[in-house]
């Protein structure tokens, strides 16, 4: 006998299939908005993306769609709370801002003109994260417009600052907790396990502490023939200082950096070893002959997501134009980030890094260190009800059970929500792990779009079968 709930699911899934062509046209419309949060000149476009989302939420039947001004870019919220007081409330989080597009000349087609080829869509934001946000809008529409009502109460929480550190998020969570009240937060800013359609649930995130460092020497650029050998070159000094931040075993040398690191258990290391991983294919996908040594004593997979790291993200100063210019630059600068694991406190790491970098500077130069942003790591209990229901929804949509993975990156809102409200998050994403996020020619498989929408429709059905206490207790 078919129940009303089952009929609702079938109707919502059929609605998705019937509106596939229209959905793709709307996806193109959304991806064409250049919502680059790091570019101040594109601020009006980021705001346009927020308005597009708010208008779409209203069109599909969500209520109280609002655009909230923040110290950064707008936050968009809305809700649909008619499933019943006994039904769980799901908070849906994604971000609509995207990374800058440089180097622009490496894009096959302009980054905000979607290109469809070989079952993929190429465009900035196609996977990270506008494409995934779009899936949630379509899943909501399938239930609200197709089936007439959703099996859970819904809240929507979309930000425009994730790619520049999510600084306004904590302030917003503190100021407007009533707009985020829920039993579970569903985050789609992660990826599948592979590019062949194997779904994944991400149960761990690394935190981050990000810095800009600048070394000053003479008051202006000076002639290297006249002053070389007598004036410490800021570029030379900076390179030496950066190189000293890691030892020959891949360990970060900042004193106290590892004091609070939660070591991997034997069970976790066994689980890592059992994951299917083709290191050669991984190397080939990014065009390197060999993987780096990294921190000694840990496998490549463990180093990629379960161990802390330090990286130079940018380095500049002096002359970089055509031909030669023999100078000692007045200054040199770098961007440096550290990825953090439980139980590292990003604010403590910020303090330790700033103190250490100033301490190792020679007296011949002046050093400035600026903290750009930071975020805490997070872990999800694999035995939770939310994880179990998420796995069922993913298997129903993709035809195979998901694998469980930690992610090397950071999503600041996850730790912020748990710290300030106690709300746990379930991380289910649909981007391909090699989809060129943050790089030219970002892409997303169309199969992941369609499978992702299907999975989200099923997931809300699964959540509707649980009690509020079951989702909250985990």
C-alpha cells in the first residue's frame, strides 16, 4: 500500500524530471552573476546574486525572504514552517559568493558564461558553491510546488562572504538566532568522493588561520649594485623566514603549534587505509610527477585532511615586469595559511604565529603581520541519526552507499553554529573533487546536479521520518 508520504516523494521527484530543461536555464542565469566577494568593484553583483536568491525563494513558496546587510556582503534568510510543530526543522546553509577568476587567460570560455561539454557545465561557481545552493532551491521547489508541502520545516541561510573568511557570520548568528532555530543544519559546500559519482558524507573539517606578512627594508627601492651586500634584501629575508616555518620532516616549527592536536585513533587510521584511493590518478589530475613528502609518519590521505598544515599562498615584491631591473626592493610580502585540526584553537594559533614570525625577524628589517581570518575545525559523530538518514538518501539517489571522509578545507559556519547555538551540521555535497574549485575552468558533472537534487528531495523525506529529539541528540 502506497502512503501519502511515499506519494509526495514520487510527486516531488517527478516534478524535478518534468522541469529539468527550465532548471538548466535558471542555473545559467544564476551562474552568470559574477558574485566575486573579494573584488570590491563587483560588490553590486554580489548584492544582485543575493536579490536573485531572495526572489527565487519567494517564487517557489518560501516565506519571509529577507536580505540582511552585514559588515561584509548580504546574508539571505527565508523559511517554510508548515510541516507541523512535531516535525524537525532543517536549516539549509550554502554560500553564493565565488572565488576570483584570475588567471583569466587560462579559461577556455569567459568564467561567467556557462559552457556545456562532455556532460559537464564549466563556470565559476558551478561547484563551489552556487551550483549546490541552486540544488537546494530546486529541491524545495519540487516539494512546495510539486508535492504541495514539505515533510519537514525549512529554514534557509545563504551567505556572501564564505570565500573571504565568513567574518559577518558569527555576528549574525549572535544577533539573529531566531532566524536560524533548527534541529539540524544541512551544509552543501563539500564534494563527492570521486569524479565517477560515488557519494560522500564529510564528517570532519579542518579549521584555518590566515595571515599576511610584510618585510620592510630601505625606505624605497635601491640600486643593487650600490647597496647590495650592505643592505638586507627584504625579499631574501622573507624567503628565509618562510622556509624556516617547516622542518625537514614536514613539521611546522611555530612553538606550541601541535600542543592541542587531537591524534588519530587506530580505528580512524584503519578507516583511512580502507578508503579506495588511486594516488597516481590523484597526481595526474593536478599534473605533478610525485606527491610531496608532507609530514613524516602519515599517509597522503591522512595529511590531506586529518593533519595540520602550513602553506604560502602568495608571494610578491620587487620588480616582476619584462626584462631586468637591478634593485633591492623596499619590501616583500606573502600570504600564509595554516589548516587546523581538532582541538586546535585558531585564535591561539594566530597569536603563536604572529609572535613567532616577529621573533625570527633579523634586526635589519621591520616585520608586519596581519591576521586576515580564521575558523575552527569540526567533527561529526558517524553514529548519528542524521548521518544514517543522509546515507540512505544518497544511496537512493546514486545507487550506491556513500563513503565517509574528512575534508581538508574549512567551512567557518559549521563551527560557529555549534559553538554559539549547539546546532550540529550534516555535510553532504555534490561537487566533483577535481572540479577546479578556485582555479580556471571550474566544472560540475550534470549527473551530480540531477543526482544531488534527487538526493536532497529524498533527504528531507528521511528527516521527516525522524523525531526532533533524534536529530538533536546526536
